[in-house]
C-alpha cells in the first residue's frame, strides 16, 4: 500500500537548467506509476523515505501563491521527476490548482505525463495559449504496459486523451521514450497517434547503474529471448543498435512528413550530462 503524506514547501518553483525552460514545478515527490525504468528513482535518497520508489507519495503544499510578475510569459515545465497526473491527483488536485495560478500568470506551460487524467483540465488548458501536453509512450503493447508501467494509464486511454486534447485545440506532442530494444513498437505508436499530433521525440532507454540490474532482471524474467540483445547494448556497450534505429526513424518520419527529434545518447550506459526531462526517458 502506498504511503501518502502532505508535505509543506516554501515554493513550488525550481529554476530550470533545461534548455528552453525557465522553471520546473513538481507537485509531488514520488510516483505511483512504478515504471521499471524510471530514471527519477534517484530522488528517493533526497526524500527521507525508507519505502521503495513507487510506494510513497508526498503531496507538496505551499501556502504562498505563484507571483504573476515573476512568471509572466515564462516557460514552465510540469513535471521533471514525477507525473503531475498520478492517480492521486484526482483527489488532491495539486496540479489543477497550480494550473489555475499559472493561467493567471500567463505562463507557457509544458506538461509531461502518461496519464489520461490530464483531460480533466482541458477547460484550463484551452485558456492558456502557448501551452503544450506531451504524452510518453514506451510501447504499444498493453501486456508490456501492465508489467513495466502498472500505475500508468492504459495505452488506449492515453491515445483517447491525446485525441481529446487535439480536438480542443491544445498543442500535443508524443514522446516515444524510453525505447526498449526489441519491445517498443515505435512505428505502431506513430500510426496510432499521428492523427492527433505532428511532433515526435525519440529517446533510448538510458541504463543508469542504479537500476540496470533491475531492468535486466525484468528482461530475464519476462522477455528472456531479448537478454542477449540487452547484454550486448548495456553490458558490452555496443552502439550499433541505436545507430541503425536512428537512421530508420529518420527515413520513416521524413517519408510521412512528420516533425521529429531523435535524442539518442552515443552510449546509453554513460549519460552523466543527459537532461532527459524534455528529450525523453522521463517516465
């Protein structure tokens, strides 16, 4: 059972080091999606929690409202190390309350999520010109989603949410990330979503030492035939897979005249300077 606490903070704002973003807001600490590959698990050591990542959620609370003079026409990312639309957002409405303030501040908001709950706030997002919602997809296979992202929305629900946002005039983007070698059906994701967005970003699974063993154990248990491929990429550090995939993506997307960016690391096992909050691999 997830442990939930309401935690007071002095401010929601963090000055951003991400190119193209002025401030980052994380309404929560922790994320109950429990994605097997979550890079944000490193935040646990700063949280003071003994529970495993995914088994706790801190609802951040700040009595001081956001200042319009400070945020007027700034670019704000929600969120970088949590999903702002985790299932408990329906109860606490932390993200919705922040959007109300950001609307008044006339900030340009970029939301990253893998939750269909974002459609609840279409009424606010329609009043926020220049804002954008990005959905991340790591697979088109619901069985994989259940195993690797048990707390996230179903794939069909995310596609339906993407469609609703698009139909309401809200700018949308699809982030195909992290690409799991041999498991991410990226062409299928593009085919199922291209009617509702024209901008895509692609990023590899960047295997950090902190969770490499966990991911490899997951592959060994559920997809043992792919273990040699993962060993070659992440243990032997062979980059040929990503080089070939990058070329294939470029040809495929250019043929369909879809806007896209590829953010593959030269070596996905060594990413000390990687900033994945925009380019991919976030959730």
